[in-house]
């Protein structure tokens, strides 16, 4: 069986993702669609609107065959670490292709861009260092460094979010010499950061904005998602009483910061260059997460970077444990759910897969799984105790099996 890998967050799973899945299947001629999906917290440092298990069910019922969890240590990171972890795990499970969405839509531009990057890598690193020393944020310094080596052309604009991620996927594959062929499809109908729904294929940003502001699934947003996602959104809200946003965690985060010493805060992953002083100083002034980020934000510390720091504070994730985990290849493949076709793929490939396949947390002392458990507990911490315990129990009960044909 031939498998294609998709690197996703499904926050939530919408019509654009259905298009991505169908196009990927068509152009790669894959028999099995495997996604690697962020868990409780996402790449931009945000809690997922509904938990990983409800998102997994929506994906399986719409045509995905296997959903693998991207470990927290990779998921809440910059694009290079995010991509490297995802690509390594997809390689471990035996995918021969990956397909990603991009603003470019032409994979040859990414491959040529990588070749150009490798040829001029010393200059890129030098320009990046200059930009950071000048007080620029990492994304802004990277953008200028890419410009300096000719990688922000119309063909491949590395100032665009999906192009950046796509380039990171290609870079991870090529740097590690993996036997994975990359494909890309062009994003259609919307931009990554679009705030307003204008079509049945809409950005996840605009869908979440509509859901949170209206506190319901109205007709305009209903048309942007498959039936399975609408069902899972309803079920999760009925079960938990909410759709997650950062504001639900404001008092918890404020309490964490106000009871930490400067030394403890400095140990948290992402807290560098004295930002701990600014975080503590603004903690009592902030009236919401949004307000708090506005108080902290600087040219160097972007909204996304602060959100990631907040996530690491909430989950008590330290620099030492992250570095320890990133120094080694992903130690396991955790499957959240699979279809009958996904089961057939695993049965056929199991002897070729050398990494341990796991289905639940159970009593595992692997440091990466310890971080995962903390992140999941932090995610559910805003729910009432009975609901929290019931939803967390999903972590130890094995994978979701979809019987959809």
C-alpha cells in the first residue's frame, strides 16, 4: 500500500481540508491517507478549539485513514522544528509522499529554493544573526535574510505563512535525505489569516472567529465544514460546555506567573533575553490574555512568540527537557485513530516500522510522553472536574476506530 502524509492541525477540520485530502490522494495516487496532527496546543501557541479526539473523529469520518499525534515538543514550536518532527514521524511510518498546501502551488520552486538556500546558507545565517541583533523578531529577521539570498520572489515568497511551512517540510526532507517525495497544492479561495467568511472554503481563522463570537454554528459557518466536524463541535460543546480559547486560561496563567520566581520563569522554554521581567511586571495590570499580550509585545517578541511562551508556562515545559527531547529522533508513533483501511496499512507495514507504535499514555515514563500528559491536563484544566476526568480518560483507552467505509 502506498501512503501519503498530511501535516495538519484541523482546528477545526473544514472544507479546505477536504479539498486538500482529495487533491493529495489524486496527485499522489496514494491508497492510504495518513495525517500527523497537533494535539492539545497548536503551532502558533493556541489551545485547539476542541480536543484532539473529537478532531480525530471528524477527520476519520471524512476520509482520513490514520491520525498520528504530533508530540507537544514539536507542535508548539517554530516552523523548522514543527516540520522536522512531523516529517520524521511520517518517514517512520513509511509514507512515500507528503502533500502540503501553499501560496506558491508549485513544488519545483520549493526544491530550487532549497538548493539556493544550501548554496547560500552561510550568508543566510549571517543575515539572520544581523537581523536578530538589530532587535527584529525571528520571522522578520528570517524574511530579510531570505530576501538577501533571493528567496522572496513571486515564484516562492517566503514571507507567506504556508510557503514558510512548505519550505520547512522540503528542507527537513532534503536535509535528512528521506525517501519522501513532496507535492504541493495551491491554497484556494482564502488567505491563511482571513478574518471573514466569504466562501464555502474559508480559512480556519475566520471559522474559529465566527464560532467564538456567535457561540453557535450559524448558517454561514455551517457551509464551510463537513457534517462530521459540525457533529463533533456540537458534541464537544455539549460535553464540556465550551469551545476553547486562550481567554479561558487567563486566571490560571496569571496565577502561575504570580507564584513563580524569576529563576523559575527563566527555566521555561522560550523565555529568553530578560522577557521574564516584562511578563511578571505586566501580570497584575492585564485584564485578559489579549490585553496581557498587547502589554508584553515588542518588535522582537511577536504575538505568536508570546503565545508559545504562555503555553509553555501553562504546561511547565522547561528548556532542559525540550532540548533533551530534540537531541534525539522521535521515540514513538502515537496513533489517535484509524479506519479499516488504516488498520490494513498498519498490518501490512508493521514489520517495516522500527519505531514503537503506541495508542495511549498509560504508565509510560518517556520524557516526551510526560510532557504530553502535562499539556493535555493543562488543556482540560478549565473544565469541571467530572468532565475533565472523563475526557482525559480518552488518553489511556486506545485509538479511535472508524468503521466508515
